[in-house]
C-alpha cells in the first residue's frame, strides 16, 4: 500500500513538472476529495452519537475525550477551509469551476494545471494560478468577490451546493 502511495505521488509530481495535468486526473482528485469529505461527515456523526451514549451512561471522562476529538476536528476543518461553512467548490463568474482543496491546491476547469491558495491574515484568500496570475478573494455571506492583483479586473464566485 505504501509503495502505491509513493508511486502515485511521484506520478502526480511528474505531471506537475511537465505542466499539463490531464483532465481525467483532475476529475479523479475531485472525486477522491468528495469521498473523503463524506467519510469525515460520517465519522463526526458517529463520534457525536458515541459522546451522547457515553454521557447518558454517566461515563463523563470518556465523553469528554470524544468531545475533545470532535472539537479538534472542527478546529482543523475551519483552518483548512476557505470559509467557515467549508465550501470548496465555486462557480467562477466569468466561466468555469474553481475548487479550493484543504491542502492549498487550487484547480479551475479552464486552467491547464493546478494553482495554489492560502488564507491571508485579514481572512481573504490569495489565489495564484499556473500562469502566474494572482487574485484576492473577499467573502461576504455566500459570495466571493475576486480581484486580479494585476490590472484590477473583477468577478465573483458563488458556492456550488
């Protein structure tokens, strides 16, 4: 299993060095991310149920341990995600779909290869694509206002629910 993971990581690295991520690979990565998100939702739901069961049984020590795990997962998710609601797929106003992955990788259906994103101290997102274009995204409610850092062109992004 470990060998497969290493080979997969090597293959992805080689594709990124070449500069052309195959659309099929991007589709598989997005599919994987969605499956992992579903597993995490089920895991959290089960942890909540276990915490409730332990509390009802009077086992407060173990209920607190489970609660600490739930809180640490919630804190991790909030740090990883671009907004507090955990939305990672966005409809780009001028066309295409933007996906912000928890690991800082950004993909767009119109980009030839992945870019990157990071949260700034002011809560905005800095987004850079493979063509060396940089954007700033400011979130208000469920809308992201996107400004190109060179030239100032603007668009919006809306969450895909």
